[in-house]
């Protein structure tokens, strides 16, 4: 997907809002942020007291509840879950298009948006129950009770802890209403206290590392699919992903496709796929996806930023040796819906070069001049020893505890650590792509990985970690 500097139809409806945000003692001036014309504070009545601004639709995450789904039903269930996501996207757009009317008449939202959405969700939930039952499984009790959704305000508590944020930035001003992000979603990194803690390395630890060089997606491989969560569904993510490594990855790729796919990795024995939501500079410049699914059609606008640096490193366990990952193991870290789901599965880590002992979970960092924005994903490092995936794409892997140990009979595997660096102007002028109703919140950041190392290279990787060597 090539770049263009032409303003899109979506962007032409935008207004540039001054975001000259002076933060702390650093005197950092933000770049411009833009939002759709007419997007003031929703629910604000000029003639009366300010009402809470309803800014998004909050629906229960059905997929998180499906921990046990028969293998034969998983593909069909995943496609039904993707349909639920599509329904929320349509309802959110209807909500956004009628925000002024909803501010004046909340009953309109109930009758015209929430009740129809509940009815649509109920049909899909009943279908999921039937699919599980048909394969001899036991659907979660009262799954249909997850059909109702609500409206919620952006300023309600939700979506994760600040990861050491001491409150700086909380009162910096609301910024843009609408699809987000807001100025209050950013914080000056110099105001954050160091908060990174590492478990103590013990005798028997696997102290080595293995780095694989797969580029920075300079070739521009993007799509809004998610082959792990929504196999067989185009635009299953409703946001655009950067891909490095395997070049065959789209919604319809199976294990055979991935095994045969070309790779951007320097070592051709690594055909793994590594992907994450793109980061966009909201500077009024349009991408070629400004009127496409995953882009402007899903409220993701702005100029996609190619990372300045991508580091993919596998590290060992601080307490034990590691065992090889099975081929085609799938791992998702973080939660793309953490703003509405809460932080149970959130794993976002935002920082700046020179300040990486200060990590943020629910704020974007504003970096000093000369410092770059850093996204870090530390993937789960414990595996159940049997499954390459699970019904909710989470329970087959787990994080080690605070001491670095795997629990519940899980075994230690190499831990993938992704570090992605961006050279963007300082200030609240960038955001990751997200599901539309997640409002581009930083807490929704996430990463995906499918292991397609060949057996020989995986043995070398494990040997490097267990022997304490640094390999590449």
C-alpha cells in the first residue's frame, strides 16, 4: 500500500484543533491533532450543566468467555465472534452519526442503537450455542445474557492502570472528542517515575538470547485481518496491521500456507509471523486506505508510520531452562478491547528512548526532543505443553509469576520481546489503530505471533538460551 499526501474525503471533513499542550517543565509543544468537524464534547448542553459525555459502546467480550470449544466448532465460532465485532462497528458508527441527537434524547440511543444491537447479538449468541452443542460441547451457562450493550463515557474509569503513571497528564485538558485519542491520553514521560522491575536471576536460569532480524515492514505489508482470532474473515480486526516475517499471512492462511510462505527474516529458517496495529501520525495526511476497510471505513485515519527500528528478541527464563516452542504455536499478548474490557489481559508498554525504565500502560508518552517513541511487547513465556492454540486464544499460554516461575504444570518456553521504535514529532499527534469503539486508547495495544521456525533453527534458539549465549 503506497503512501499519498492527498487529503482523503474523510480528512477533508476534518478540522485541525490546536493542541499546543505545554507539559511540565520541558516546554514540549504538541503537533496538531484533528477530528471530524462538529465534534465537541458530546452531552454538553450550552444552556445547562454539563452532562457526562457518552463516547462509545461497551459490549461484553463473548470470546473471553469461551474457554472450552470443541475443536470441530472453533473455526465456525471464531467467524461468529467476528460477526459480533462487525455488529459493534456498525452500531458505533450509527451512534457517532447521531451523537448530538443522543445528547438531547438518550432514549433515541436505546431504541435505535442499543436495542437493535442487542437483538442482532442474541441471534449470533444462539448460533454459537448451537455450534458448540452440535459438536458435543457444553456452552457457557447464560451466554445469551451477554447480548445487551451500554453506552459509556470516555472519562469513566476503565482500561487499565497507568503502569507507574503518577497522575501527571490527568488534568492536561480533554483534547479531541469523538473517536480519539484525547490530549488526556498522553503524558510527559519525564514526569513518570521509574517503575520497571525484573525478577532475580537464579541458579539454573537460561540466560542467553536469540535475535532474529526480520526488517521494519519497509515493503509495506498491511491488512486488517487477524488469522488467529478471525480465520477466514476479511477485515476481522477492523484496524490495520504491520507485518514482518511471513509474507503469506492474511485471514485465509493456514499452517501449510505459512510453512510455504516467503519471509522478510534474514534467516530463512524463521518463517514466523509477527504483527501489531500500525501507528499513525494524525497530521491530516491521508493514506491509501482512507476509504477502505481497516482504514477510514473503521475510523482509522492518518499517515501510517514505518518503524524506525524493530527488534525481535527471544530470551530465557530467570529460574530454569526453556523448552522448544511447538511449530505453529499462536500467542496473542495484550487486549485489543482493553478500554471496554478492563485491564485483565492488557499488556501495553509505552515509553521513550532513554527512559525505558519508565513504562506506561494506559497513556501514550510525550518524549523530549531527540527521544523516540517505543512500544514493547513481552509475550507469554509459559506453555501448557500440549496445545498450539486454545478456544479463547489465551489459556494455552500464560505469563510467569513475579519470581519468573511457570505455574499449573506449564513449562517455560523462549519469551518473545518485541521492541518497536518510531521517530514521530513530540506531542499528542499519533495513535495506534483500534476497533472503532475502543477510541484509539493506548491500553488497547497488542501483538500477535505465530511460530514458524523450522526445527533446526528452533533447536539452535533453545540451545543459545539454555547455554547462556547471545545469538542472532
